[in-house]
C-alpha cells in the first residue's frame, strides 16, 4: 500500500514538473523576425498598450531592447508568425527548461494565444 502511494506521488510530481506548458508569458508583440526556416516574435510584458499604440516599428525594436527580463523572443510556427502582428497582445506558453541565455532570452513557444 505504502509503495503504491509512493509511486503515485512520484508520478504526479513527474507529470507536473515536466509539463510542456509549465510557463506562460503575456504581453505585446514588439518585433517579428523571419529567417530561412525559422520564425520568431519578441513579446514584452509589463507595458501598457497605450505606450505602444502610436509607436513606429523602429520604436518597437527599442521597446524590445529595453524589455530586460520582461522581453522574450519565441520561435513560432509559420502559421503563428503569419497571424502575429506588432502591438497585438498574446499569451505564450513555453517550457523554461529550453531557455537560451541571451538578450532577450530565447525559447520555443509551445502555444501562442492571440488575445487581441
């Protein structure tokens, strides 16, 4: 009985700890980049929509540079890239275990929800 409970406990810890949707980042798209076969968006949280409404694309890149810990660049699918527009609010789910230590940090998005 005790062994079964212990195994069940370990299974629950493993499933919760290894979830591909362990983190989420909500913010505004301030940059889009398209490479040969990869597509990415930079999302900054902690800013108000009013601060980006009248921003030019050049100002958006400055927001991405100033984002600090609040900016993350996500590799996304081509479909998500095409749907993404600058200044749109999104919720991105990702696994923090694959986060590249760069500026801004980079990782692959597991899911992108377009809020507006």
